[in-house]
C-alpha cells in the first residue's frame, strides 16, 4: 500500500513539476497522445502521400517561400507520436486526412520495419520520390518574360526511431528519433543557397552591398530535418496511471490548428512586417510537455520554441545595434534578453467519439516575442505578436466538416532612428566615391533649403568635397531637422534630407482569419464532394504612414497553408504568384500620390477564397486510382487604389478609384495510381486565370529589379526594366513523378 501511495505522490509531483517548469522557464508542452485523440496514426504513408500533393522546388530567383514540409495533419512524418500499448502490433497505420488529396487507402497500410530486443524497439522507414516539373507564367503572369521552369527533382526521406519500456510500462518510456532528408534538382547538385538578398561587406567605413549570389557544395546535400528525445514522466515516477505525461526536446514539428497561426517549419514570415524571414528546411527547436487531463477526452499541450538565439557569446550580447536610435541610448550594445521565442498552449477536447462519428475542438493561444527585428536597419523595431484561435473538426456518418478562426493581438514598436549612412557610388567617369545617403547640399533659394544633390566626403564629378571630418554632419540632429551647417570653411552648407530622421511609432495587430470546409462521402461509389471558403484580413503596408495605428492584416508565423478539403496548387501551395503590395507613396505638390515601390506579398493574408472539390477513388485495371479535381476563386480582402502608369511605364500614380479585388480562378487536377504496393505514379496539373485585379495592376514592378539583377550577369546587355513587370496572362503548372515508401 505504501508503495502505491508513493507512486501516486510521485506521479502528482512529476505533473506539477512539468507545469512549474513552464512557468519558470519557457518549457513547452507537446501535444497529448494522438492515440488517445485519434483512431489512426501518422506513418510513412503520410509523408509520401503529402509529397504527392506538396512537392515543389524554388524558382531560381525566388527568395521568400520554399516548400518546407507538412501541414498540421501531416506533421508527424514517420513520427511515432503514440505510446504503443502492450499486446498491440507494432505497425505504422495510415493516417486518413478526410477530404484531402492525401487520403490513404485502407489496403495501403503496411507494417514498419521494427527490430525488437527485449524491451527495446528499433524502427526504420523512409520514402523517395522522383518527379518532373513544368511551370509557365507562375510568378509574373507575363508571357513576354522567360518566366518558366522545366526540371527534374528528387526527394528522399529516411527515419529511425529507438524506443524503450513498452513492455514494462505499457508505453514508450523513452524514445529517440532522427529524420534526414535530401532534396535536389537534377543538374544543380550541392546547391545550398540561391538567393536574391545582397551580400554585404565593409569598404572603408561604408557598408557595401552587392547583388545575387549562390553557395554550392560539390556533393549532394543531406541534412537532419527532425531529431528529438522524449521521455515519460509516468515511467520516471513508476506510476501506473491511465493518463500519460511526457517531455519532448529537440527539433520536431509543432503547429496550431491547421498550421495557419503557427506552422511547424522555420522562416515563412512576412518580410513587410520586419519579422525575420529565412528558411531552414527543418523543424523548429523546442521543448514540449504534454499528456491527458481526461483519458481519451481532454489533452493538453504546452510549447516553447527558440527561433533566434542572441545570447550565445560575447559577439551576440556585445553587438552594437543601437547607434542609430534617436536619442541614442547610453548603452548601444544588445545585452541579454533579446532572443526570439514562441510560447503556445492548447487543449484538444474530444467530447464525442463513437461509431457514427467524432467531434474534436482545439482552443489555442500563442505569443511570439521578437526583439531586434529590422524594418530599415537592424534592431530598429521590436515585435510582440499574439494569436488566439479555435479549430474544430467533426464527422457524422457520411458528413464531415471542419474550420478554424483566429485573431491577432500585440504590437510592433518602431523606434526613432537616424537613417543617414554612407554608400559607395560610381560617378560619370566610373570613379568610385563615398557619400552620405541622407545629407544634401543646402540651397538658400529652394523652398525648404534642400536640393537633390548629395554631399560627398570624397571628391567626385558634380559633387562637393567636405573637408575637416564629419563634425558638421553630426551637428545636424533630430532635435532640429531643418538646421543647416557650413562645411569647407563656409564654402557651402549641408542640410539633412527630409526623410533622414524617422519618428517612432507603434503598429498594433488587429487582423483575423477564418476557414471552413465540409464534405459528403458517397461510400458506395468511393467518391466525395467538398466545398470550402476562407478569409484572411488585409491592409496596406503598415509603414507607409509612420504613425500609431492598428494594422488590420492577419499575420501567421511559419505559415504554409494550402487547403485541407479543397486544395490550391498555384496560389497557396507554390507561392510564386506575385501579389503587389504598395510599400512606398510620395504625395506630390499638386496632391497626387505616386507609388514609389511595390513588393510581392505571398502569405496567407489579405485573401478571400471559395472553392469546390471532388474525390473519386475507383478500382480499375487491377489498380487503385485517385482523382481529385479542385476549383477555387480568389479575391483580395483590402481594396487598393488603382495605379495609372506613366507613358514610359516607370511611374505609377495612385488614382482615387479602387482597383478590383477579384484576383482570378485556379483549376487543378491531382491524380495518382498505385502501380505496386506502396509504389505510386502521380500527375498534378493546374492553371490560374487572372482576374480584373491583375489587369488593373498590369505593368507595375513587383520585384523586377531583383529579377534583372539576377540575370544581368548572364546577358551581354541589361534587360529593359519595363519588360519585367506584372501582367495578366494565364499561369500553368504540371508535375509528374513516381513515389515509393518503405
């Protein structure tokens, strides 16, 4: 009796300790046993079925979104999230994602390769896929450009899982998992980075930027995509309880709801908001603690992840990143406490589960603190982004539906800074010089005392020479932005440019999103019909008007959502289509507004869609087939002003008229046939027909300058910028391949 009481006490202490760790340090708790929440489990089938739908390769000049992994339903790639019970066979059971293109066949289930030695189990699995891609007009919708791709790609996944304690404790007491991946485009072996971000180095005292570059290794690149350790608190306390609680640490997938508010992979964030944006094709690192509150009914997840580490050594903490702030702080180095962390918590409640169907409800909350982010210069803004949401999935006999709704809160604090710096330039004779970026020559005859000629520190044609150091420049402070100072013994005066000193302000987050879809199963015909709609609020770029305001566009973190029961290929999956987002406006003396700059926004934001889907899985010619056509219409949520291009096409005047919000229609067809056991032939096709929105923005530059820089080195003559503009021609996509899981 004393032993049982001691075990009970230790179990309660272990559970309380887990929650205390989360409160004292950002320990995060992973999802509860999926075996207690679902009747099926992710397996090798999940990965390969998902790859059949989601595989993509980056465009040669694409910089932001690279296909990284799996949606929430597919996130447990080879990951044995269940604690297997005694007496049950060790096999990977196909996880059926109802209504999606990855819905598995029952006869496709197959045991994983497992080696048992006493109470130790070693499981091995993997999958591979070879496919051919063709795309046309997928980025700029402009058939006058060579905007096309045709290539072969290979994807390889391998997983190993080591577990101990199943026989003794009835579940895995400790588990270690490693998943490795290789992706390669044929003929581009060893390509590590292909980016349009400029390279920076220091020339004299000036940060100098050069254009696009690539990094290559001489051999195909293989990396660890997932690697984690998990242990059971019940086993440590030797507690015999129906509710299992555990801790998980390492690189592993974790997402909320459908992965819209928080996805499982690095770097898929909105650059326009100043959030970090880079991709690492691996899971985010973190710590999980999770388990059951009520067995098979209520489970909890607590989660912590570190996205950016800035406390590793003296180079991090002593980094001088606040020199440009006005007023300049006494300590300009970074110091401690500037890491980018995510905290999340959720419940999974399943009040109904019977032969007729089930109901699962997932309320969640997430908070991301991201200091020292970059709008214009490093560490000029801090972001604190929160999201609260609710996801629901229900099935009843032949009918099923699901949805999710979420809302942002928090704010971005943008600090006041001095934007003046120095840059290297080339004069008319090709001679290099160095000049200030936000200091101009004072002209007493000018209305505001400013000319457009920049004052340079070094002699150059058609520029002035500043003698005697930078003291006069430093006299031009934010306290009196209209002051001017004499240089060169009074030969002339210099004055700050109008936009030298950026005032501080706050952007509060007020965006929201909602998606809902439903399907009806015609089981006698192996068919299913589905429909779905979605909304993600939008707004203009939050930094056009540098004042305190609420940004109403929805913001997701690491989001890569392409639908569940209705699937999008070109718009939501490939993420190459350039949607213009105005990020600079100049108000001219006559009151007209000129669009200075436009960037591409390809995130799940500022978007409305509605579509239908059908799924038919016949058995013909001795094979299992899957045919999945989808049709989706897209709109923008925010109404932009319609641009009117000048005669030379280089200037866009924003009129008072609003541009159309109808973006266009996507039609796609996803097909697959099982040639042999677990060996599939698949073919996916898609076309996007642009709507009036793209016709209204035809001719606008949405990244053409980056594109031109990328190709200029390979051409005898620089291409015409006017040609690298958005148009409204149809886009096409096709990929065909073979996939095998083992």
